[in-house]
């Protein structure tokens, strides 16, 4: 089985993953048409699919491709609701990159 790797990141790491598929959790700050601003240790602009239904104040997990302008093009997303421990997520991101050989190829 050959599945695409999706390293977990936050918005501070976007420039290291241009043209790659990633996984990110963040809080929806703003919705405007088919774009959203999400906070994940900083703001990220996300281009949503037309059938996406997010709510401001909710946390979402996205699998997305990082664009040249550091925005994200969503491939898949999941609304996680309003109760997410972002400190735990940041610890997971740190572990994901500290032990990257376990999680993804460099």
C-alpha cells in the first residue's frame, strides 16, 4: 500500500513544505466565500472546497497542499468542534518533527 505522507505542521512551518501535502489543525477565525483564515500558531489562508461547511470558532483538521504563496488548498477536512487542546497538538507537531524518520521522509 502506497499512501501519501502528510506531516503534521502549524502555520510557522509552511515555507518548509511548499508543494507538499500536509496535515494541520487550527481554529477558524474568518470565513469569506471559499477561503478561510485559520489560527495554528499563526494565521494561515485556506482555500476550501465548495462543499465545505466550517463555523467560526470551530477547530478543523485539514489535509492540504501548500501553495507557492504559503496558502493551503484543502484536499480533505474535518470539523473538530470547539474543544481542542492546541497545546497537545503543538506537542504532537514537535514530536512529529523531532522524530521525523518515524512519521515522514525528509
